């Protein structure tokens, strides 16, 4: 039976969620409002996209899409009504809403806590969860605290989304033997439609049951499923199909760099270069992009977010990267920027950051 637990109180029926107290924080009000609408049978939900790959837009998502998404994830992970879930993502966004939907569709108990960087500090008791969704920052923060890290190990199924995990985080999860998956999806598909098990190997995404995938002539992924609506959705993600339902992600076509006729995928280069970059510039946010170049058209550029520049370290880093990256993947230039541009929910806005230069 569906039960939402919040601060030692239990809520189960539509009337339980009516008229949330004004003293409740925004994330609780968002959760209560959504649960009340869902349990009352509402069919259409308006959701805004994150805006990480373009301007945010408002979408109408049908109840059946969300049910299909929850059922597909449940089938993939073999969920049962005995599972206990944790919602530590903001229900104002699709990822948080879908945690609530899964609990209602699977008839599970779900604990609601504040969407903090370490949500475990919000728990009133120590318990083991069968299914939890987090963003990379939450997982990284938890792993820095020994008691929280121990609790993370007890999670039977952890999915991580919102952004690609770093190579450093991937290694930590493998070393600590945490059963985790990287998600692949978007608001238009009511959360993820594919999952990649996090191991020491490169991530290979498996489409969920009932999901059809393919690529167009430009190797851009398309998806067709009940969770994506009546028509196939064409994405801007460049992929390599490993099989009819498995793929390797190469990056966004929006960010592909054509440098002297060589096509470069900055997201892949970032994964390969991360450890060396942070050796020279510890914990400094970075990304690969391009700047105009007379001879190459676009020159590969590494952008570092830091208050102070260090040209000597930058030069040493470029030398070091030659041992890890292919010849064309070594940045032609390293640019220091005091502050990167970000979207309203904190995601890096690459193109706006470059245009600000």
C-alpha cells in the first residue's frame, strides 16, 4: 500500500494531502500538491524542462506516460510492493515527481526528505532503502561523510541522473561496491528511458522494457515508447548503437566541435581528462568547448572556473594531457574564467559561458 512518510507522519489518501500547511517548505508543498492531484485521478501535468540544452519550455505530460515510465523501471529492477523508497529530489521537477509516481504505482512506502546535498542528514532514523534517485553532487557529498557513505552502501538500487557522473565518482562507486545506475532520459520521456550499470568499464545504456530506440543518418538517437507519448522523439544525442536496445553515449550534437575537419565530442574528452585536470587544478569546475580559429574553424579549448589564473600550471597540464588524450583531443588553448554561466537549477550553460567571453 502506498504510504508517504514525512517527519514521522504517514499520508496515504488524496484527502491526506489536501491543503498543506503554509509553514511547510516549498518541496513539501510541491509533493503534497502532486500526490493530491495524482490520487484524485488528474490526467495532465504541466512540467518545465531544465533548460540545460536550450531555453526552458513548458510541457504537458500525460498520466499514462508517467505510469508507463514507472512500470518500465519497476520491470527492469524487479520492484515489489515490499520496497521502501526515498525521495530526496525536489518534487517540483520531473525527477522528484517520478519518485512519488513510482511509489504510488508500485504501492510502496516512500520517505520524503529535503533535497539537500546530503539528504541522509534529514533522516529521523537509520533505515535501508530499496530504491533511491540522486544527482551526482548528492552522491559525491555523501561519500565524503563516513556514516552517510555506510548508509549509501545499503541501498539496493541507486540511480544517478541530472548530469553525467565524473570518472572520479565512477571509480569511488565501484571501489565501494555500490549497486548504481546512470540514467538517460529527459522531461519529455517522463524521466529516464535507459539505464547504464556503473562498473569499472565504460557506460553502456540499456533501454527499459517496452522502449524502442534507433538512430537517424547523423547517428542521433530517437526513442519511441509509451512513456514518450504517441510519436517518436528525436534527440540531439550522438550515440553508437551496441545492439538494438543498447547504446554508448558520445555527447550532444549541439556541442560537437569541428576542428579542421575532425569531429570532437567534448563530453567524452572531459571524462578522459578529468583526473589529470584535477591533479593540477583540484576541485576546479571545467569543460571543453571551442573558440573561433582562422585555420581550424574551431579550436578545442579547455575552460576552467577559477578566480586566479596560473599559466605555468596550464602549460604543464597540456603536456600531461598528451599522454592520455588523442592528438586532436589535447586543447589548443586553456582559458580561465571567474564564473561559469548556469541555468536556473544550477546546470552548466556551456554556450552562454563561451558567448560571454
